């Protein structure tokens, strides 16, 4: 079952339960997924669906960060939508899993004492392995921890 079908089912359930806020959040996510499919002119793969969900969560977090502290309505709405969208987001890697993946990449590249000059090579190998399953900022910070 695709995410679009899954979200549509959840949206129908929210309408039946008269949960307008949840229905609206699911409707926004469904619209984003449909727009991506229209742009692509074909059905989305699971990875592309996950990418859209992660992108929407990231945008909501940015909105949350830039919202004025006195705008409780915006803050509450963003937090609620993030919780709803995370139900459909892929499971993210833990910090330990990312560190293990970085170590595998270092072993593959034969780097025992990587320097900042090696960062480009490391990231080129690492990102396809963690893309869509981790936060890029956290990956970047963890890779920097491996430098001497």
C-alpha cells in the first residue's frame, strides 16, 4: 500500500471521527505527495514518498523555529502537524547506527586517520547510505567528530 493510499485512509477515518485538525494536516501532506507525483508524471516510489514526508517535516520545523514566541497558534499547529507527519515518516537511524555506517565507509576507503581534506570523499560514499534515513546536519557533525 502506497503512502498516498495510507494517508487517504487515515484522512477518511479523521473525517468520520470529526477530527478537523488531523484531517487538515493529512490533506496538506496528501496534496504534497500528489503534487510530487504530478511533477514526476508517474507514481512515486517508496523512497520518493518518504522524501516528500521528510521534506514537509523539515519545513514545519523551520516554520516552528522562525515563528514568534507570542504566536502560540502557529507553534501549536506546527507541533501537531509534525506529530501527524511523523506517523508516515521513515524510521530514522540512531546516532550509533550513523557512527557505525561512517566507520564502514572509512574502512572501505582505507582511512584510519581521516583529515578534513578527506571529508568530500567520505560524504560522497556515506550520503547515499543514509539519505532519507537521517538528518544531514547530524551526519555532517558526526563525520567531523572522526577527524583528528
